C-alpha cells in the first residue's frame, strides 16, 4: 500500500527558532499534499494544500510567513515553522494524494509532535 | 466551505454492544466520506469509506450509511471490543481535483468490559 513517512516524529525547540518537518511519499508520487494541525483532544484542522511546483494554498487564518511550505518534488513536501513560539506546540500531520488519483483517499504520515519551550 | 459536525463527542459502550456515530455535512457537492480511527499520538487510520453513489457499505463489524438528501452519514460498529476504543473522525470531501478533507470534531469511544 501507499506509504507516507514524516520526520521528525518528535521535536523540541527553543522559542524563536525554526523547525522543519518533512513529509515523503515512499512508493508513489504525490502531486498534492496536505498539512494538518491537531491540538490535544481536538480534530485535524487543515492548514494548507501543498502542490508540487507551485505555491501552497493556505486556509483562512493560517499565516503563510509563519508556516512555510515547499513541495519541490513529487515525493517531498516540507513544513517549516518559523520563529516558533509555545503556542505553535502541536501535532502536525501531513497527508498525500496519489498523483492524479482523485479518488479521495489520503495517506497520512505518522505525525510530528512539536514542543516549543 | 465544507462544515462537518459529529456527534456524540464521547461514547461509552459495553463490550459486545453496538456503537453509532453520526455526522452531518453542509456542502452538497461532497462525494467522498471516509471514517478514521486514531489512537493517542498516532496517525489517523482509514477504517471505511463511502462514496455518494452508494447508500450503505459494510466491512465485517463496521458499516457506514449515507443519506445524501439529508446530508448525513453514520458509522456503525457491532459487537464492540476493547480494541475498538479510540477516537473516531468522520470527514467529507469533493474529489474533483484533490482530496481536501474536512474532518468532524471526533468521537471518543470507550468500550468497557
């Protein structure tokens, strides 16, 4: 089956630093990847849609300069949390859509738990 | 945009009983409705999905029903087991170009012995 790998699974950083999270599709090409954020005991909230070779589309209320997304290849999308603050602490999960699939089914990464001190 | 509501937020059932979780959606264009199971600190796992051209789908102890007219869909788990305990999320999307899922608020299911 389709596998999406996310790294790192856990990261702790100091306030003011930047953190990069990688999302890779291991055995398929993903034209589109999605980045979600999940607070404890809450639902997954879509942050942005990452499209290979073009700018990401951000959801309302998500700061694009704060959460930089790059999708340079069909197998890799990165999310960089810039100048992280404690309120950015959360569980970040990526998902990928098979290139040209349009089936609806998404494949999720393992998630990355970010803790900002 | 799409809005998905989910009820109940918590559900406790005895082992062997059935559990039902209900969701409603707002966008009549949505045509794909997956259900995910998420254990603490883990990724969501797809357990069953249904498309708008089908009214019901079953996979062993799990079934999903869809009422397009009323814009609601439900998850049914029969003969519940302790390992069914988790958080369940419904979601909805339109699969025209890319699968931008909107998730429900989640239901914490606790199966007691």
